[in-house]
């Protein structure tokens, strides 16, 4: 097996996390699986969920065959640079996803104001009703 000359940091690999540009890292090797998405027997969603991160554990848990391991070689684009293989834990946002936090905040804000409006209307209706009596 020839030595791969291209070294990537985990940060570089993590940038490739979309359907149009999908890389996975398995056992210290970097694979560009973009062209394989439609052919993957487990479906493209499996590879997309593994995109841009070290997916060694997921790959091993799936119990891939010898043939699958052999097929992977065609998609290998390099190796992780051992000096930059690990990045600190952080929340990674995909290029094509909006912030879940922002959406939750919008929903909470809407619910808060909706509840406040309902309570306000009930109080005003109660006051008006009591004045008529």
C-alpha cells in the first residue's frame, strides 16, 4: 500500500460536511465519499450524519465486510495529520443547517407572548364583565 502524501487536520476534514462535499474520517484516514452517497447500501443519510467527523466507532459498529473495506480505498484522499488530529470539543454547525438554539428561542418567545396576550385579554374581559354587573 502506498503512503499517502496529503495530510489534513481534523478541522479541515470537518469543513466537508454537506451533500455536495462529504468527507468522513475512519481510522486516521480521510475519505471523500461525495460520489458514493447514492450508492451506499445503508443510504446517504448514514454517510451524511458521519460527514466531517471521526466516524471510526460508527463504521466499526456497523460491521462492514471485507469488500466494503476494500472499496473504501478508492475514496481515500489522505490521512489525518497526527499533530492536528484532535480538536477541542465544540458544537459543529453544518453549513446547511440553521441554529437549533435560535429556533428554540423564537418558539419560546412566541409562546411567552402568546400566553401573555391570552392572560391579558382574560383579565380585561374579567374587568369589563365585573363593571357591567
